[in-house]
């Protein structure tokens, strides 16, 4: 792809994800949002794995927009809940209404996790965030990466930054929840940060070769 035409769609409706992906992937490429290309949020995330959903979103939006497209599917895995909320992380406390208030839904989802873990001791509150990224053109998958972040589910919500389950995800070596980290601190250790760093290396190679 010639340098001057480098435009890649970031196919997410989540403003928190867009900010993290754009901040890390660099300024040489023009990163477009779904709003900027007039694409509707219409691809069902009904796969059994994060990787399957990321692939489906990347290919679907790449075809709809006629652009190279990056999609992310991510979520929280809690060991004591047999891996839940998993691929249902965004809708763990019920379906998301069309006019959803993300903060309200995040709070409901966190309340459900804390309620289910009530009485579970610290050593059994292990959890991880997982992020699968997929880059596709309208015909095929070009690149796929995965990143994880290990931690513990706290007893209460702590911190104001980030999104989703960040206020209840405690990172032991930092002695903070992810919601107490700045955007830069989160990107340096997070599941999405790790997946993006891997993707960036592969994307740079792919762009050099094309
Ligand atoms: P798109 O599908 O439009 O990308 P979404 O928010 O619906 O946006 P997902 O289906 O991938 O995204 O759901 C991921 C959910 O997992 C998200 O809504 C959060 O609840 C949680 N999650 C993912 N990454 C997270 C992070 O970095 N911090 C906290 N929670 C996260």
C-alpha cells in the first residue's frame, strides 16, 4: 500500500478502545473510525472465541468499507467463574440497549462479577484480560495477534480511568487497579497494548513488503 494512501479503519464502537489503539499505532497511517466511513455497527459478535469474533468483525467491516480494517475482540476471564464473563464481557449483565450509557452498563457488569465472587478469598480471585486483534482486507485475514494481562479481581471498584472492568482489575506488581493507571501506563502493560505492539511489528513488515 503506497504511504500516501495509508488509511486503515479501526472497527470498534468503543471510544476507550479507539483511543488506546490510535495512541499506540502511530501517526504515519490515517486511522479512521466507523463514524468517519459511515459504517453502521451491525456485525454480530456470536463467535465462541475472541479470535473468531475479531476475525468476523475485521472481515465484515473491511468488505463493507472497502478498506483494510483492524478489529478487536476482548474481555475478562475470571478463573473462579469458569472463564466468565469471557466473550460475553460487554453484555454480562444483560443485552445492551441501542441508546446505551456505557458507564452504566460497565457498573452493572462489575457489580455482577463482584456479587458472584462475594466471599471468594483473594488467592482464588485470579483473572486475566485477553485481547485478540485482526487486520483484514476485503478478501482475507492479513494479520492476527493476541495479548493478555494477568491480575486479581478486587473487592470494590477503585479508580476513575479507563473503561469496562478496569476499576475492579487489580495488578499485583503495581498495587493498583487498571483504572488507577494513566492511559500510557495502561498501554505499557495491558492485553490490548501487548496485542497492538505485536501487530505493529507485523504491520510495519507487511507495509514495507507491499
Ligand atoms: P466493539 O465490539 O465495538 O469493539 P465493545 O465494547 O462491544 O466494542 P467487545 O465486544 O470486545 O467490545 O467487549 C469487550 C468488553 O470487555 C468491553 O465492553 C469491556 O466490558 C471489557 N473489556 C475489554 N477490554 C477492556 C479493558 O481494556 N479494560 C476493561 N474492560 C475491558
